[in-house]
């Protein structure tokens, strides 16, 4: 894979878990998107969703592995299916690519414990979790995307964990509100500790357009490809109680806690994307509560502005 891939404008796919729920997925426990991998009858739905994002115009699809992380499966008494479910999720992504050889598959490596909060477990446990998941999906993917990470420590440990697999990676940081990660650290503090030149770029992952806007200049200062995966939740800050309520409870849909914006339709999403691209972002994508329709609007913008394909 060309290390300069994201120096030209590229479009990532949109949300998977929320999109599957909207298409009729019935959740098992707190498995969220992994429910569609556990139950074979939904495999076709996962593949169709990947293909719909490709048809919408994305350049990259992400494996449906956000909730096949080991701790999430153990929480649902399914730890014994860890390897099977991760391999199947990655395989479905690869099938989509085989039908569309021009796209790339990103191996999604999520926070290995809870979401939107700092992982305070031992270095050894965090690294082991990242490596175990990455090792399974590595043969199916072109690069890794480290998704929704909440501290510099998690970023460092994840990068170290996947080093032996010799795959490029895209760093995805999460900012819940303002300019701090859930750990309390600022983006500027984190990136100073990273060897950015070994990554494909840096994005803010599962953030609102408003929070991305607050931090876009900090990303631009990194002098590497950067961008976003924007969500359509009302909020993801720790005060939402998401980690303690959804991750540990019996809620059918994360948006019951985090809310769902009514003002982020595909057209509005595209307007944000245009603005952020004009400010320098080259990695453009969606996250929770975005759909193929949102990605299609970005692709229209890209295709109508051929200069976007010139190196930044």
C-alpha cells in the first residue's frame, strides 16, 4: 500500500452498527454490530451494507469488528467465539472487495475495553488484546484503522502491538467535547509523542462536526494527512453515561442514550465535509448514524471537483 494514499482525498465508509440496526438487525446482549456476525442469517446484510457503501462511492470499507473485541465477547459469554467472529467479519469485507477490487479494506481495531473512556488496564493486557484481534484480521485487510482511541497510552500500545504484523495504520482519536480526549489529554500533547511519519494519517473518530471543527487546526499542524469520521449522535461525552448504561446494561440501541441528531441529513453532512476539506482535510468519512446516503453526497462533491484528486 502506498504510504501517501491519504495525501489525496479519500472517502471512508459510514456507520456500520447503527446502519445494521436500522436495517433490521436484532441485537444479542450488548454485542451491537457483532450480533450480525454471530447470527449467520445477517451475514448477507453485512455484505450488502459494505457493498452499498462502495456503490455510494467510498474508497475504503472498514471491517465489522468494532464489537468483536475480546472483552465485549467475554462480557456476553462468547469469548470462545473470538477468533471465529473476527475472521468471519473480515472475510465478509474481503468478499466485498473481491467484487470491487478498486477499494481497500481497513481492519478496524477499536478500544479494547469500553468506548469513549480511557482504558486504565495494564499495558500488557491492552497490548495483548490489540494484537490478538489484529493478528486474526490481518490476512484480510490492506491496513489497520485504530478507532475511537481515548488516550495517548492506548495509541502507543496499539501501535506497538501491531508492529510485528507489518501493516500500515491510520490513527483514530476520539474527542468527546472541546479539545480534550476522554483521558484529559490534548491532541497536541499526544501527537508530539507519536512518530506520525510511520502512520498513514490521523483522524478524529466518532466525533460531531462541531467537535471536529474545534480541533481541525490542531490536526492541520501535524503536517500529515488528516480528517474525520463524523457521527450523528447528540453527544458522546462521558457524562452521557454510555459506558455504564449501554455497555453494562440492556439497551437496544446506543441512540437511546446518546440521542440521534435530526439536523445531520446527507445534504448537511456534505456541507460540513466541503467546509472541512477546504480547510485541508483529505480523509473524509462517517461513523455512527451515518449511512450510504451520506457517503453518496460526499462522493458527488468529490466527483464534481476533480482538483480534489490532486496531492495536497
